[in-house]
C-alpha cells in the first residue's frame, strides 16, 4: 500500500500509538495495534484473493451493511 497524506501513525510519549486515517483516529497500546494490523492484513488478503466480495464477507463472518 502506498502511504499518503491521509494515513499517519504517531507514537505518543506515553507509549500509545495513534493511527489516523483522514478524520478518524484510533488509539492503541502496542499489542492492540499489532493484533489489529494482523487482522486487517488477513481481511485484505481475503478480499484481494476473492473474485466475489460477497463470498469474502461470508468467509470473514461479516454482516452486510449499507453505505451511508
């Protein structure tokens, strides 16, 4: 993934990680961030390997939602 101006990862003096994408910031402890990154990577692999996004959603046990 090409990093851009919308994605930032900052490490606070307290040791927490702050992942910001556009207007959303998620605060993590190091272990939480590593777990999150691994899970997102697994989901990305399923999506990229799948020809059908609905099938991928079923494999990941994700409920269908509507965009807003």
